[in-house]
C-alpha cells in the first residue's frame, strides 16, 4: 500500500504529501482513492479528516485536510478569499524564455463527445493569475516554480501551455503525454493563515521522478 507522509499536524489540520497517482475520489473504473485511506488518517481522532481543496490524480504534494467541520469551513473560506499561499513545481516540456513573469489568462471549460472536457484560455472565461520563475534548466526541459493567485481547474497546466509556450512534461491532455509516467506537477508548499493561531506551513520534498531527471536546485 502506498505510504502517505504527513507534513503538518495539529488539532484541527493535517497536511499530507499526496502520492502521484492517488485520486481523491474513487475512479469509475475502480481502484484505491484517498477517500479509502481517510480512516487511517484519523490518527486517534474521532472523525476522519476531510480534504479542503483538490489536487489532480497525477499531482503530488501538499494537500490540506480538516479534522472537524468548523475547521473545514474556515479553511475553505481562506481558499475562497485567496488568502492561501500555493506554490507548485512543474517540469515544462521545452526551454522557457526569460527567468520570471506573470501569466494572466482567463480560463474556460469546453467539452466534446470525442475528446471529453478540457480548459482553454478564453477572454470570457474566469480570471486566472499565475506568477512563475525558472528554478533550473536542462536541454529541452525547464523546472518552473508556479505561485497561484487563483485556483482554477488545470490552471498551471493550461498556463504553462498558453503562457510559457509548452505543456508540462507527461501531460496527456495539453501535451503528448510523452517523457514521463505522469504529468510532472508537484504541490511544493502550502501556507494557510489562521486567526489567533500560527499559520499552517507545509513543504513537500521534490519527488523522485522529478529529481531523477537531473535538475540541480
């Protein structure tokens, strides 16, 4: 069974390092999901913790869980109010020009019977803002830090493609799915402010499949 490391723990919150490949909800085709593992994450508490936000199945890294309904409500409100610091690392399947910048491209959802659904950059879409900076380079690949102001579905994935000119390595929806066993996106850092308490701060170490490409940080 896949190990789920704990990055932060107190009386109202857990932050786990979600393994890549573990979906939050049980897939239609079957298989293990995070919801099947929540009971073991009670760690002596009466209730199983509940995810506050979402990460794609392929995405590894920091995922916040609330240990009671009041905490879930407060943490969800912090995300909604854009008070949460969210930092991702992604491997872009190309050589990114420049060293840092901001991508502000509205995102909209489209779907078709043949291709299913996906996000696109569209003027009439919902506002989405991503700040980025290059962390390391290899021939044909760039390790980029993404800091999200908003939290739209597939935001980093479509902003990489439309804003930086290349998809994330391994992305089967916005790229060709080649070069990696998954979409190489990692939730590296999460900071959640709390009124009257120290903030929740968690950092997830670089996963083996990204480190194995040979990037030097």
